[in-house]
C-alpha cells in the first residue's frame, strides 16, 4: 500500500460515471459479487465459485458491456471483508490492474435489532453502501486494512507460530498435571528433560504403580511436549541466525529488531513481535500507534454524563497483550528510567487498582517510545542499553 493510503477515507476522487465498483461476499465455496456499473439500470448480482479467474472475467465482461452502452470505464475498484482468506485476493487483483481493498469487518455499521435478517445478498448491500461512502471520501464511513506484501506476512509467521507452540506446550503441561492429580501426585515436573524417565518410577499416593493406560497417555503427552520443545528451539535458532547475518549498516525490520533487543528487559521474541506487527508498518504519528493496538480510552459522553469505559480493545490484541506484560517487566529491569519514575510517582498510594490502571498507560508510553526509537533513533530517557 502506498504511503498516502488513508484507512478511513479514499484519497482519489470518485467519478461514478466512469468507475465500476464491486464488492465480494466471500465464503468457502461460493462468492457473491455485487456491482454498480455505469449505464446499467440495475445493479448486477452474481454468485460464482470461489475462483479469482471467474471474478476477473466477470468484471471485464461488465466493463465491456458498459463500453458497448456508450460509457467509458477508466477505473475498476473491488472490496471484500478481511477475514479467513487474508489478502491474497487483493494482491492478485492488483497485479491485474484492478484496484482492490479489504474492509475491516468491525467498521461496517449493522442494524442493532436483536434479530435481524442476514443473508449474503443483504451483506453485499451493506458492503456496497460502506464502500461507496469510503470511495466518496466520507471520513470514517468504514475502515480499510492496509494490504501487506507476502514478505511482510511471512515475517510475522515465526513469532505467531512460536506463540501457538508455547500455548500448546502450556496446555499439554496442564493436562499432564491434571492426570497425575487424580492419583495424588503433585511434585512431578513435566518440563524436565528427564521427565519421561521419572514417569516410569511414579507411584500413586496409595503406593501403587500408575495404571498402564494412564501411564501410556502420559507417555504420549510427554512425546508431544518433547516435539514442541524441539520446534520452538528450531524457530528461535533460525531467528538468531537471520539476525547474525544482518550488516550493522542495513536498515529495515531486522535492524529494528536488533535495536529493540538492545534494551535491557526486551528479548528477541518481544522485539520481533513488535517490529513485524506494528513498528514496521509506517504509522503516521503516536496517536495512530496507540490506536492500532487498542491502548486508547473509550469515552462515554451524553449530555452532562461523562465517564471512561476503559480500553477500546479495538486493535491488535497480540501487541496489546505483549505490551502490558512488557510494561511490568520494564519496571523490574529499567528502574532508573524516566518512565519507571513516572509510573511509581503516580502509584504512590499503593492501591492495586491504581497500578492496574497506570500499567496500561505505561504500556502505551512504552510503545510510543519504542516507535520513536526505531524511526528517529531517540533513546528513551534513562533507559539502559546492552552493548551493540
């Protein structure tokens, strides 16, 4: 996506008499396409197999029919809801001279009725209304997602895959502990590398050997745990290898990761997640950075009533969760930094509720400070760095 891209409105003037506008309601096997075509009295609606070539043929056919009716079509724009299929279709269409966008699903206004009719046809009507408003430049009519390149999407995969493996590892460990708890065994540690050997010597609280079926189930769980440990190690070693071959003079995501990882208290995994999820996206200012991860407030004002409902939570939940964890860790490793002093000065009352509120504010300030560090080189005041 070009640097001039604005998610909230189109920066290109819409000439509807020369623009073919189409929206796609996507499902696993069928796609429903609705369009507004110049010189067409009725807006066409067509259901196709989930095939991009069929979509392109249909768009070109509608353009040819409009030209035959005496209307020149100089622009074709297509939009669909960002979802399970990701952004491949937008990239595919853009490579074939079709302007394509992905709409944030949560930005499309829907009826607030408790029971409302919902069909693919009605969904395409909602998408078309939202998309036309966006193309006309109506601010905040709906919001578009920036289309990442394949390389940008690939850069996020190792951290996300590792995160899934870590969560799966925790689930397996908890499952093993739950099985053993039924026999009164609480001291067994599945994380140990010799856990499989120690399993064979386990006895129940009554002094009897573990039942064979439960022991076999535990062996299988330990096998999966061992495989996950190896796969996590493989991902971590590959990332370290990539960072080791980056020249000091190179600029880009890997250089940003190395710079962030120099901050004491920030590890390689956290730095990689922050860079590839948000810091390398080229957001325009600090407000956009905080808003992208949902670390902004959600005010509720009506008449004289004014209150704060807490975090907006509308953004990248992975970054938001990681930043709040990092904020607590930052207080432990960067006690002499200006941000740590700022936090402790505002939580001097010792109340737990105050600390929970202010840790979110610290996470937001930290994220903005990291964004400034990787974009301008400005080191946060008092933050200790590891040697380069």
